[in-house]
C-alpha cells in the first residue's frame, strides 16, 4: 500500500538527508557533506514560505521523496512549483511512485490560496530514465538553458 504525505521535520529529516546524499552521488557523482545536507533540510522546514517536501511510503517504509520550491511568475500572476531533489529508492523505481507523487502535487495545487500556474523541474542531461518518466507524466522539455554562478559566501 502506497501513501503520499507532506514531510515533517521530526519524522523525516534523517531520511530526506539520506535521500539527498544518495541522489547527489548517483546523478552527479557528488559526495555531499551530510551535516550541511541535514542543515539544508532543516532550513526548508524552518522556512515553509520557500517550499515543502513530499514523501511516498510503501507499506509504511519510505520509498521516495521530493522537494517543491516556489517561483513567482509575474507574467502569469501565479507560482511555479519547482520539483527538486527527486529520489526514488532503487527497489521502487519504474513502479509509478513518481507519477503518483506528481499527481498528488497537481491535486494539492488546486487548493492553494495563491494560484499555481505550473510545474517545473530540471534533470541531469544524461538521466534519460528520469526524462522518460517526466514526459510520461505530461511534462515537456523547455526552450530555456539554465545558467548558474555559485556564491561562495552562501553555504
């Protein structure tokens, strides 16, 4: 039996930190500092105005998680929900868990006080399995390139 719920700090911080570290290693070959990663998870719980985590459990065991952050669109007078830090444990992949989580996000978006105008995410270029899943859920590749500059003053 699968359940999907909004995460909470007391119950889920350790698991979310583990998922984030595993996802970074698997998709980007990056080893995260687990203390910094845990502080990052706590940081979102401490700042709910920035977003939330969603957790999928199968038979009471965590199977997947994702984070949603918010981006205001002045063009659309609404929020984009950015889906980030998607991690599905290996034993649970290709079983429809992400699809169910995405459907739950869409359902949740309908009852928000601020309109949710769409959903966005970014994926590693070579992560073709994820690309297939996102397309199967109705998402499409955007016509934007992503640029980044790290701020060494921020953690």
